[in-house]
C-alpha cells in the first residue's frame, strides 16, 4: 500500500514538473529525460512524464472512431476532433491579451505569448544566437547540422524543415485552394490570402505616432514601426538575411525552396 502511495506521489510530482518545462532551458530536458525516462514498450521511445507516454501510446492504435462530418478525416481521440473542427468553423477561442491575435489551440497561444517576452532561454552553443521558443531553437540548429530530412517525393529535393517542403509541393500541384470571397482570386497559401484581403478593407484605425501613417491591422502598424526603429527580428536560418516583418520573411523563404 505504501509502495503504491509513494509511486502515485512520484508520478504526480513528475506531471506537476512537466507543466514547468516551458520555463526550463533546452539542455535541462535531456538531463531530465536521461534521469527518469518513461519508455514506450512498443516503440521504445522515451518520455519525460506519464501523461506524455499515455498520449503517445494512442499513436499505436489503428482504430480512429472519431470522424469529422465535414471532411471525413478521422481521429483516435474526441478532443483532437474537437480541435480539428475549428479549421472548418474558423473558431479561435484563445486570444492574446497583448496583440489580440487569436488561436485555435491553447498551446499555440502559449507559444505565441513567448514572442512578447524579451527573455531568450534557448541559446545555441555553436553560434551563441538565442531564442524565446525551443521550437525556433531546434529549427535554427539544423543550420549547423546541415540535416535535410524532409524529401520531396516528386523531384527528390531535400529540405531542412517540413513547412518548407509543404510550400515547395505547391510548385508541383499548382493548386490554389484558398479563394477570396470578394473577388474570387485564389492563392496557394492561406497567409497570402490573408494578406490579399487587406486590399479590400478601407478602414485604417491603427496610426503611427511618429509619421501618422495609418494601417488596417495592428500587426502591420507594429511591423511599420520597425522602419523607424531599424529592428529586424526575423532572420533567415539559411542565409542569415534579416527582415522587419514576418510576411516579407516568409516570402523570402520561398527562394530557398
């Protein structure tokens, strides 16, 4: 009985600790993983806590009982289906209190909030560059490893990042699934459609206090302010070229794909 209580306390402690992971530098993860791994008996993968292990074991289940009525995509868990449905409903219940940007998942909001923080916990031990998000650090580190694990099945071109491969595949399909409801113009990427929609809006409530230039989105005003501050926070991992706004940065990435 005492052994079970002790084990329960141990697991609870591990789960409680997992909620603090985002606050810990990346190098601490490996130390925790090696010290007390939770191993999957099927794939032998290791996890930092019981919750992650249980979530992972679901990937070995072939049955997907939760089907989407709109696109027939199926899922193993009802909560994943619920999140997926927001793609169709356009619901974004998680809103950033700093810039009002909305997200479909709470995890995406948590990651986004770090972009407003000046703290950069993840430092590259090769070049010294620091990052607020662990995912950005991992993306950056591929520059040093030269690894390109994402391969195009059409032309065999290799890419360091899955997102870059996804953009590249559009060059083969010529598919433009994102259509403007106002003028029927179509786009390959949702980001391009979003940018295009601004051409239909005449309202510009966000005004620059330095030069009085007005914008229809707060995010565009923030990007404009960097013209005055000379700040260029978006840096290309491939060629190190820096940009003041995210949209121009994403368009630049296409030249590498």
